[in-house]
C-alpha cells in the first residue's frame, strides 16, 4: 500500500461525511469503515502523519457519551483536514 491508497480512503471518508445520510455520528461511523483499511506504518512516509492518523483513529474508537456533537464534529473536521493535507502532499503542492 502507499500514501496514494491512504489518500483514496481518506477521500472516501470525506465524501461519507459531506454527503452521507443520517446524523453526523452515523456519517462518522460510515467514514470509519474507509479509514480502518489504512495501515499507517505502510501508508504514511513519516512519523508525524502516522501520529496524526493514529490520534484520529483513537478518538474514533473511544466510547463517548451519547449526544456529544461537538466532539463528533471535531473528529469529522480533523478527518477532512487530514485528507486535504495528504492530498496536497501527494500532488506536490
């Protein structure tokens, strides 16, 4: 696998968040189905990217109290921001 594969999975997760149906929590759960396919030690070339991704995944799997919309939105925003960072990196921007 490569960083291009990770970018593809992140793009799918972003689309699930942006255009998926249901509440944000449901869209986040669907986005996670794409993210779990990423292997950070194989797909990301450096420690910083792996660290950010692992933090997102840790937050996704942490059992939170029901109704914590601010935390849910924060995780979704971090996924989108990380996708854009990886996309710029792959494109060479």
